[in-house]
């Protein structure tokens, strides 16, 4: 399945007042280069995800996600070693789209990114006032890189 996603830095926590849901996520990377292999625990669910490299603009890539038993996800997360991150994902509706805003914990405490999944590359959308610089395609802001960083 194709994933079309734009990513932005977040300039303030004003989005919290508009969030309709908050999901606690623990994720790790079994393979953080091409393709990435991610293990995720989201609440009481486990997932295994493979993502291919993005196109030249960093906007489109293939993503294959499979639900796995929670016990398997927890065991695989342990294999990820230091290639892990924890975050709370807030779902924030804004002008007809739902933004996914990740507020990180642990070694990335306080860091915040907003993502918007689109149906097409040329889909238009409005930027919320709490969104700043676009970082789509910048490998420093891929979750796989953030999991390895010690900011």
C-alpha cells in the first residue's frame, strides 16, 4: 500500500486543546535501513511494519503493516535494543483532515512532530497555526533515525 505523508515540526502545544484522542506508542526498529522493519505496541495491540525507501521528494513510499499478537510485539521490541522510542500520538482534526501529532518521551522528551497522510501527492490542505517548518523527506526526522539519536 502506498503511504503519502507530509511531516512538520510543531511550534507549540496548542494542538492539545483540539486533540480528540491520545495513543501511547512504544516502537522499535529491527532493521532501520532500507527497508525499515518496525515493531510497535499501541495500547494493547501489536504491529509489524515494513516501509520501503521514499521517493526522491520523501513524500511517497510503500508501507505494509500487519497486526501481530501483543506478546510477539513485546518480545520483538526487546530485540530492538537501543533502536526504540516512546511517544504519545494525538489525533487532531483541522479543516477536514486529521493530523497525527507525536509528542516524544524518553531521550526525545518534549520533541514534537506533526504528520498528515494524504490521498494524493497534490492534495491541498490548510496548515494549523501550531505547525512550523516542513521536514518531509529530511532523513533526520524519520522515526527510524530518531530512535537511534541521543538528542
